C-alpha cells in the first residue's frame, strides 16, 4: 500500500506500507510524525506558519483519539472529513495513471516495486498536482452546495 502526501507543488512525503503491516492508529501516528518532519524539510515556510490542512483519504485510523491527540499536541487542527468525502477523494491525483503504467509488469521483489513507483511519481508534473487540488476544491464546493447530496 502506498501512502502519499502532496500539495500544489508536488510530493511532500510518500511511504510504502511494509507487507503484512496494518495501518492502525499507532502506525498512522508514526506516519504523521514522519510527514511533519518532511514538511519541515521540504516546505519550511509552510511548516513554520502551519499553512496547511491534512486531508486524510481512505484511512480510518486518522479518526482515532490517539492520532487526533498527536496532531493537537503538534498544534495542528485535525481535519475530520465528512461522510461524503469519498466523492472529493485525493484519488483524483495520479493513482489511476500509476496503476496503468505499472499494470501487467512483473517485479522481482518489493524493492523493485518501490523503485518503479518512485520513478513514476518523479515524472508527475507540478501542474498535475495543482489540477488535482483544483478538482478536489470543485467537488467540495459541489458537495457543500448540494448539502452533502452530491455524487458522481
């Protein structure tokens, strides 16, 4: 499983969950800690001013009390997504493209898969990240205007 965090500039942090590992609250708290360290290194101004929102897509562990407490201790407002958030999913980004590029390929081991994913992600243009965020914004507005009754 690939966990990826990006903004309009590009990828901020990515992790491949080890085989057999479950993304529970304890594991996700570690992911959040590593993410914050990456934001501090990759986007220092953003980190300094805490000028970001974390949108958690398809990871129930982010709702765990321990994860919310961790984010609160780091002075970040946990962003709890509404039920309809699956329609404004970050999957708009490049997951379908990534799947298509790697579909049908055979890899010798996990390291080879990680390398292929990393190579493909490096090729994603800045405009694609901005477009993905714009699509999420547009879908969010549609959900708000439809009082949560929006669907595609």
